[in-house]
């Protein structure tokens, strides 16, 4: 049969057979080499006991992360954000319908679940109003009025890419919200979009540092001279890593980022675990007032809460010095906040989550009589209208989100933020991967997300019987307690003041909201 084939076909088949035999032979030799190495090496006991086939374990472990996300995990199971939360942001950002059918897939029985108190006679559509603006820094030379219910939390240029920073900056302008620079300094991409900017001073003082790492007043004044820069935030700690400074791997420290930060190119950027010139509460107030004087801008702090004893002491010093000396705002970051890179012990176990810490801060301000002087921003895993509405019930003046806006840019929660291999181009400086992120398109998605948040929080507020989201209060949300009943935040606060466990009080219903709050 073969003799009947043309000579060139026979020659081709012969070469193909030889190549196949060669490949098989090399594969066999490779397996033998791997087998010998596995048996001889002493670092991995699995490979030593199960040579060759033991390598499948590593592959399956790596692939399991993706199989769980796409095939096995239920809509409400994933961490840190589940599929239901991500899908809400995705659909909102592209302008799609994000209503759901049949029934909720969320269980309402776990402890800590918020349940909003619907009013018997909610306002009609014509009786609602837009939330009023919030003025920051009444004693600063340039006070700032914030109008958006949600703003872009700190994400450093370096931790996120050029197109991501540009998309967020443009989106902030379109949405009427602010964008926090994060600790990485002010870049031209922040300014190019034209949105309001909160400049963050991290522990390394990137962008406003002298060669020795101290604060440069000249550079700080130059930053403040840009009209889009509206406030200054001094970061004491971050939700994902309280007590640890920022971490930017050397692979992400490009020439541009090195110039902005004032550090060597290609080397790991490691911030001190605290400000070297702030070692006491008096130092902190001195720094706040110095920065406010140099810049003329409202100046506040960002911190994670472990307890509020130090805040009580800080506010006592403020009252001694005078209310003008107070920070203009406090950004309360959650212990389950996000970051590009953090040690697991800090990310998993350090700092209180926002649902406990935010009410504590509000209570501390009330005790000191400073609630009307110091604004409070809530930050940390607040990405959907229900979570954001809860924060307003708890007393927040504004809400900040980072990962919510990352989802609006297309983040798929690949958990590769620290590896410069982000598949969506958001947290990588690889030009090939950045190519997939179009700043013009994603800026519109940022705007859409903000608008959907405003609409969703407004729906909750109106259902609670108030005219706008900033009229929400602690009587408008109940929290499920360990005994299975729920209590309003108002009742929980009263229980805390009385020194009793919240669940020990009778879970009486909240007062009916049959009149509109302005």
C-alpha cells in the first residue's frame, strides 16, 4: 500500500515518523531526568515519595483558584468579594439592568446582617431631593464642598497603571466625585482628567519629601497650587496592613514612578511603618495644622481603628487647644480593606472591620462634642448601595471605595495585584496588558457606577422614609444579633453605653418614620 504512494509523500511520512519517535524519546528522557531529580532532592517530601506525578498537585492547586471562581463557588460564597457583589458593579458600570428576579440569594440570618427599616409612608418621587453637599475644612483658606455619596479611595500610581489612573481621574470629573492619589504622589495622569483630587501624604512622603525623607514645605505648596487638589490626607495606617508601610515591588518602579516618588528606579519601594516625625498625639495635631497652614487646604487623617482610647485622648487635646486645631476629617479604614501587597498576618487579623469601628468613632466624636467639627469618611469593602447606605446610617459624612471602582474598570479579582501580571491592565505596568484598558471607555464606566450607587442608596433612603441619603440615621437600619433577633444601631449604641451586650435588650421595632426628614 505504501509502495503505491508518491516518493515525496513517503519521504514526508518517514520524516514525520522520525520526528515523532524523537519527540517521544526526548519526553521519556525528560521524565527519567525529572524522576531522578525528584527522588534525589530533599526539599519536597511529596515529590520525593511520588516522583513525576507529584508535580500534578502544584498544577491542580494553581488551577483550583480559577475553577472555584468560575464553576464551583456559589454567588454569595467568594472572598473578598462574591460574584453577586461583583456582578452588580459590572452591570452598573456598563449601564445594564441590575435588577434581580424571583428572590434574594442572600441569607438574612447571619449575625451582623443589616436590615433596613422601611417606613409605612415613604416619600413620593416628587418629594425627594438630592443629598446636600458636605463642607470640609471651614477654617482652611480654601474649604471644600463634597457632593458625591461615594468617592475614589486611595490607589497609588504605581500600584495601579497609567491608563487606570487616567480612567479614574476622567471618571471622577464626569461623576462629580473626588479621587484620592494614594501615597504614591501626584502624577500628570491624576491632573489630566480634571476631577477633584485628595492628595495623600503617606509615611514615606512620596512626592513631597526631601532627600532625607522629611516633609518638604516647598513641594507641598507646589502640590497645593494645582487647582484640582482640594484636600490633604495624612495616612497613619491602611486597612489591609495596619502598622506596615506601603509595599511596591521593584518591578513596578518605572522611571516615571521613581521620579514622582523621589526614589531609585527598579528597587522595592518600602514605606516606614509610621511617620518618623509623628510620634505622639501632639505631634499629629502639629503636623495637621502645619500642613493646613502651608497648603490652605482642608487636612485630615486616614487610620484603621483598633480601639478609640487614643481618639478620646486626641479629641481632649483638641478641646484644650481649640476646635480650630482639629483634623478637618477622619477617614476610617476597615480592617478588611484591600491593597496591592500586604503580609497575611496583618491582612487577615489586624484592625477592626468598618461595621464595628465606624460607630465607635462616631461615638467618640459625640462624647467630645466634636461631631459637627470633624467630618468622617468611611472606607473598606463598601461597594454596593446597601453597604454604603449602612455607612450613612452609622454616621458617615462620605464613603470612599477603591475596589468598587476597580471592578468598574473591569477588575476580575484575579488576585495578581502584586505580580505585575494583572490580566485587565489595572495593576500592571506591562504595556501589552495595559493595552486592554481604554481610559476613555472606562471613565464612562466610573461615572455609570457612581450614578447607580446614588440611585440605589437613594432608593433605600426613600424606603426608610427620608428625603435623601444623608438624612439616614441609626434608627433606619437593624443588625442581626447572636440571639437571632435584630436591633437598630440606635439600640445597640444605647446598650453599649449601658455596658450591656446588645442582644440583652429587647429588640423593639424602630420608630415609625411617617414624616419626612429634610
